[in-house]
């Protein structure tokens, strides 16, 4: 049987009780042979994440301020966990060493990566002993090159050599090492990436991502009341939804497993019987069910609309428009066009402070008959592999918005028919989201 890789997020390993749940989950399936834990996360809303405290230790050390007090909080957290589980992987010795090294690295002018990585390292030691699993230091498995770029070739070679034979292994998430042996972390939330890398490295049949929600929801629960969970979605749908603001998995975490065609299962450690959300490669032969997968949206866009009679017959018009954006270092998100019109949808973060110059340059370069910028636009994507080849999906969407009295200012249907994006005024965002959900889901 091919193994499964089970990554547990910060809240899933926040204290001894949670780690007991982790053990039960791992024990329930003999294929769960690789466990990737995060550092202890929040136990309640006002609690602190160990990783944040470790960054603070480094920052204090760097500024020459004593960090004993903060470190004591960290040490206490781990002691409680170890005592609660009845294990002792020589914790005091490790804590002492970590404290000294944080001071040394900071004194040598090093960055925060060493300190930050110790959250996963220490938790990994404890969890490995509690599970009766072999502990692997991620510094020996996950490699970065001199420029700090993830070194795929070396990492997968080493995983193949060292990790593959293990019956039950714990690999702490979030970090690896540079060629000189020093520690380097992925970006924040990066244990997801470690899990995906291990899954690809050992040729897993499944990458399980255990967290505190039962998978992805069809819409943002802060806007739509009690949205349904998504059972299955493809990597491409996830990309569309994530781009539009739906978050669960670290973006970069998708690439290693997607590349290898390994499905990802998002599960809830507190409700381990829930099937969660399955993210699958998708081979284009999905059923066209007429249903949607999810809705997501983002505010803070500006639309620049250009009109020019006979635009369609002018060779190079589009290229000249886009070179103006390029010259100003502005990327665009969407480019809906008609025979005599073209709209550029840009994120405000791109165009802020540059809008006037861009408009002026467009006037000079492409002589539009009219040019108009509309700020405060929101985009909503309705995404679903089941929508393609089904007549009436767009009509349903536009009907729902018209019934809710919402003016659609832009429409963009991806060429894959996987999504329909509408541009509306930011003030209509929440109403539009609810109207679309109601029309398709009920
Ligand atoms: N502990 C790290 C963080 O807080 C990495 C992770 O949890 O994925 O960012």
C-alpha cells in the first residue's frame, strides 16, 4: 500500500489533549506513516502561538534585550504538553540549547529563521516519542540552495534515501536547511509546504491536511449564513477560489502535490469522522452537473475602460495598451473586451499612486475616444467544473443579481467555462454574494 502523509496544523497540536486526538487518528489507519506537525498554535482565541513567541525572542535578542520572560512562556508550554502526555524527550536539555542558540544566532547577526523553526522542532520531538515514531530533523531532509530557493532535486533525493524506509516517522514542518547547514524556514504557515513536499517525496497516495475546520466552505461564512462544505474540488477550482480570497491551504503547498497528481484531503482533527474536502487532480472528464463548487470574491479593484471606434480593426491596439501598463510596472487581473471597447481590471495595490500617470500615458499612446476609471470595484467568481456545457448557468447568475437590484459592471467568463466573474460596486459585494449562493445552492 502507498503511504499517506498527515500534516497537523497549529491548533491540532496546541496541547496534550489535542495531541492525543492526533495519536488516535494516526493509529486508526496503518497507511498514515508520515506525520508532519506544526508548532503549538492557539488553544483559545486570546492565546499565543509558540511561533510568534519565538519570533519575539529573536527580536529581543537582536536588540540586546533579555528574552528570558518570553522564553519561559515557551518552555512552560512544552513542559505542560510533555507532562500531559507522559513523555520526556530530554526536553530541558533541548530547551536550554535552543535558548543559547537563539542568543548566539542573533549576536552573530543571523535572521529569525532558527528561532522560528524551533516551535516545530520541539513539538516534533515530543510527538515522535508519544507516537512511538522515528524523529527526523527537517534540516536533514528539506534543502534550500545558496539563494534560499527550495532545492527540489536534493530534497527528493534525500527523502528517498532516508525517509522512505521508515514505518512511522515524524518530520517537523516549516523549515529546512541551507547548504552551510543553517536553518531556513518557508514563509509563515509553511508547514503545509513541508507536508506536501514529504507527500511527493515518499510517493504518498494521499496528503491529509488536518486542521480545525471540516474542509473548504462554498462561501465565506462571515457573509453567507452556514454555507455548505465542499466535498470535492479540482486543483484548478481551488486555484480560482483561492485567488479570489478563499483561504485554507498555503498557496505554495499545492504545487508539489499537484505536480505529482496526489489528492489532498482537508480534515478536522476535532471531528475526525467528517470526510472533509477532497482536492483532486481532475482530468477534464468531470460530470457536468449544473452545480457550482464555490463562490469567492475580493474588493479593491479599479477598472479602466477604453473606447475607440474601429478598435477591432487596428493592428497592435491591445499590445500598445498593455505596454503602457508594463511601462508603469502594473499587472492586470482581467481584460474583458468588445469590438470597440477594452477594460483593464487592476488591483488597487498595483495602481495606487500611479492611476493618473497611467491614464495620461494611455491617452497619449492609444488616443481612445473615451477613457474612464471606476474605482471601488469588487469581483465575485462563481466557480464550478460542473457549470461548463450547461446552458442557463450564466442566466441564473445574472438573474439572481438583477433580482437583488445589483448593477453588473463587468462580466468575464474564463475560457475553460470553469468560472464566471462579475464586477460590481464594492457596496454591493455582500448582497451579491448572498444572492448568488441562494440562486445556486438555496
Ligand atoms: N508555525 C509556523 C507559523 O506559525 C508554520 C505553520 O504553522 O505552518 O507560521
